[in-house]
């Protein structure tokens, strides 16, 4: 029996993954740095038409696109004259498991079934767990979900406890861990022991599954005689939501739409810290995932992450926790839609961004998620207070993650704070050099990097020259 | 002594996956000082008492060993108290929306 200490299991990572994903990533490799992303997505993933069929078979997708008329009216009350784009919302909570993650899971679980795996495993503390569990139930596969849930005191994050409960409701086995990146280690051991499929969030299957979301935005607007979306705002964490949606928009001929990523600002909190774990009110859609995954996508649980946000993102903005809770309340009160807070991150950003756009323009918020005990502003804010976080109304600019959650006093206080994408692109280049050890970048590596960060070759050269 | 939990009961077990000091090298100090712990649920294979090592069958049919923690484990998460910080938002926003609009009922 092979050794199961941390170092020994991690050393077997690539061989475990190859078996558990059934995919040899090395065939797309071109050099130490470059790989053929386009070919990987085309050959390994499924075509848009195939995915639509796969998702229809389990009732996934084709969710309503709702115009938020009252929120748009509110935006126009506070925006400068003539400003205030129409806000549309893709109600992804209508998917079988209550979030857009059903789209990712649908393709992964289909692929697992087709390839004869007995079960699927996913490492996720998010909505993806319930999505995989729900799809596995429909396709008669076994399902194990590995979550990060507790701090050292055994105190669980309410949102993740709810997600765990939902997985169990679908018949999944849920392994609930305390804080730490060794979740991945546990995950590898489960894959090795069971021989199940790794329903990773980051395979080409998972990302291709989100393409239908982008495509539906384009086709649903078109079918109503509306103009092409001027901007789509996407809650950004690991990058799959953004990558898949942007690719879907392009495939549906809506390539001019601006792709705006939005994350909750959790700067200052360490994501692997046992102490910080229960001092945050958002467990996903935050900068603690969004920034590191953008600047180094291959930190994921597969050798080549199919979610590569910098290839598609035009702007990246952050919002505060208190602002998202405020908009979650506004969505319920003004639009009659009670939805989970984390999914409303992009809504909070869109509310601010719409005020800078013309009235004739359209901004689309591309997801909602289900809500329930734990996954709710009340649950999160009560929990925050029990953990010593100050919860009060005031100026959200003064919110400090881990110390306070500041609920705005007025809608004008909500802001979309611009992150410097060039800085993130530069740190991506730094990571490439550091993680590959390559000293001199030229030829096809330059072309690859230009695609990776959506810059010209000349710009990549100039950026590389600025690095020490 | 804790009461016997009967074979077949739905229970939660606890395991230490990595003891403190054997954790991943990159974890911050506060995390490295504590063990990596696992909790999971399943059906008890033999009678046992809380605190004892037991074997369970998970919902997928795997057999796992661990310390019996809680019989009939409770879902603790909830909504909690209504919060004054949220209660007024709806009214405030409605007031902004209807500002300058004639009250048709009046």
C-alpha cells in the first residue's frame, strides 16, 4: 500500500489526477510555459450544441432573464441626468441545485457516466457540491464532496454548513474538514481509494458547461428585440464563471460585450488562516480566490486550469460585504426575489456601474443563487456579530474585512472599486517565471502569454522588461 | 458514562487527518499549530459510545473509522434574529422610488 503522509500523496498528484480525470494534459503542452488552450477546449470539451443537449437532459439551464425595473428606476433616481443603464438578471437559482454551478456539474457528471466511472468526487465548499450531488443523483452515480467547513473550535461557517446539508439531501457523502489547503490532500486520497471521477471545477468539461450561460444571455436578449448587452458583470472567484460566460457570449456573437469581473473585497484576511476563517461573511466570490486565481490559474486541482480569467476580463471591480448584503435586501424588497448573498456580488457592482452608463444601455448580472438557512444575510450577520465583527450602518468605504461589516446608509454609497488589471497581469507574468523557472521568454511563449493576459506581444515584452 | 448508541444509528464521526506539525509547509502559523480534522456522517456498524472509536458506513457505502462524536447530528445553521441594520432598507428604498410621485390614493 502506498504511503499516505502529506508529501507522499502530493508527490503522486499527477498520476492520481490522470486516472481521475481521464485526460492526459501533456498532449496540449508546447513548452515549459505554453500549452494549446484553444485545442484543449475544442478537443476535450463538448461543442455548445452538445452541451445544450446534455444540460437539457437534466433540466439545467435556460433560466429566466429578468429585467430589474425597480432597481433600474432606483439607479436613475441617484445617477447623473441621462445615466442609468437597464439592469437585467439571469436567475440562475432556477437551476435544479439552485445555482449556475449545475451547468458545470451537468457536463462533468455526464462525462463521468459516459466513461464508466462509478462515482464522482468534488473538492468544494461552494454551491458546486450540491450541483455535482444533484447531477450524480440524476445519473445514478455515487458522489463524495470534500468541504472546508470548521475552524479549530469546530465552529462551522453557516453558508458552508448549509451547502453540506444540501449535498447530503441529494445522497452524497460529505467529508467536512477544518481549515487548510490540505483539503486537496484529502481529496487526492479519496480519488485514489475510490477510483471515482474528479468532477473538478476546472476541467474543460466544467468550463464548457458555463458557456451556455453566456450564450443564453445573448440569445434571450436578441429574442426580445433588445440590443446586445453592453456589459455583463460576473462574480469572480476561481475564474470558471467568468471564462465560461465570456466564451459563451463570443460563441453567440456577442463578442463586443464588456466582461466585468466583480469580487467581494476581503483584503487583509488570510484564506488558509484558522483564525480568519470565521471572520468573513462571504465564503466565495471574494478577492481571496479572485486575485490569486487570476494571477495563477494553474493553482487548481488539475494540471492545466481551463478557467483563465485574464484571457477574457475587461475590468475587475470589488465591492464591500456590507454593500452586497444591502443589495441582497434591495433585490428581495424591490424586485421580489429573495436570493443568496454571495451570488449577488455582481449585482452590487452592477448597481454602481449602471449609474455610469447611458439609459439606453444594458448591463446584465449573470447569476443568482438559492438562499436558505445559513446562506442568508441574517444568518451571516448574526454569525459575524457572534464572532466579534462589528455590524453597523455607515460608510462602506470604512469597512475592514475581519473587523467590520458596514451596511450602507444610502444607495449612493455603493461603489464598484476598480482593481488595476495591469498589476494582476504583471503578477501573472511574475508567477510564470517563478513557477516554471524559465529565464528567457521568446517565440511561441510570447504569443501564448499575449493570449493569456489579453495584450499585444509588444506589451508583454515591455511588461517582462519591467520585471526584476 | 455516555449512553450506548445502537448499531444502525445515523451518527457523526471525527478523525485527525494530519496532526499539528505534519501539516502542509505553506500553512500560516495559526493553522500549522492545530491538526487537520475531518467530520463525516454515516450509519454505525456496531453499538458504540460517544468518544469511542467506531466504524460507520457512509451514504455512498464506504466504511470509515473514527471517534463517535454525535448521534443524530444536528443541522445547527439557521437564520437567526431579525437585524435592525437590514430592517429599514426596503422602506428607505421605496421612499426614494416614490419621491416626487403623486400619491394616487390621496
